[in-house]
C-alpha cells in the first residue's frame, strides 16, 4: 500500500492528524470500535490516557490480525465522552499515539458522545485501513 498525507497550506496546520490521506492498495480493512476492554471484557484504566492507550492497542491488535500495520491506517474516528477532557490531555494522548502507532497520522475526527456501550468507557476508536 502507498499512502500520501495531504495537508494543504490553506488549512490550519494539523496537529496529531492529517487533513486527507490518499491510499492505494488492494484490501480495505474496516475496524470495529474498540474501547479499553481487556481479554475478559472488562474496562481497564480510570483515566482518559490509560483508556485511550488500551483502546488504541486493541484497534491496532485487530489491524495486525488482519495483516496490517499502523502505517496502513487511512481513517480513525475517536468517540469521547468529554471532548474538553480530551483536549486537556491532548499532549498525553499524542504521546500514546506516537508510542503505539508512530508519526504517520491518518485522517481523524474526534466526536463527543453522551456515553458509550459500557458506561465506564471514556473513549472508543474505530477506523479503516488500506493494505497492499
């Protein structure tokens, strides 16, 4: 797969995301929403950064099981129960992203939701990837 990150100078400089990703490949992997569930189906972590790390790790585990890598991610949507808290922890969340997924950011959006499936969940990530 090849990807090209497109960040037009007429738009605000992106921080922790790309404005557009042009992906060329032969397989598309749609990734279900992942929260901070452990293997027993229990939400782990009490803080947003802890839960974000586990949710991202779960998303990447599903991607790897399908034969992909973090660089193959074309789009990720983050559902947060508190966008103000998400913004307040942006540096920490960015460090978690870089540690787990690197510096090639997909096109992203953060959406505030009233709640997630599990009431203890603070964040959920879904997305899709394009594989060679």
